[in-house]
C-alpha cells in the first residue's frame, strides 16, 4: 500500500500493482506431497475434490520439526490457511 501511494505521488502508477507476487513459495507443501504415502495422497485428493478429513492439529510445531513426519502436513496446511476447521 505504501509503495503504491509513493508511486501515485511520483506519477509513476495509474492502477494498483501486485507488489507481493512471488514473495512466498509452497516448497514445504510440495516436499510433503512428494514424500506422502498412498493414504496421505488419498486424503489430499479427497480434500481437493471438496471432501473433508479429520486430523489432529499440532500447534506446537517448531521449524526443526516441520518435516519430521508426514502427519505434520495437516498442521502446516491448517496454520497457513490452506485448510479450515469444520465443526467442533
């Protein structure tokens, strides 16, 4: 927002630009999917198809532990906004 305002003030921009494009990546998600077993891949496919799965979310994960086991995938997807909680 600040950069856009600066551009407007300087007369350099007419429309807002996508300043945040390519500022993050999905590398860790890609790594998890590559090393996922058949059961995890089936669950991913179920989610992509609009279905749901039930998983325990680990909120205490540290950077060191992120890719230590495939079950951490669900916690990462949840905390980064790819998944949402349904029901209680």
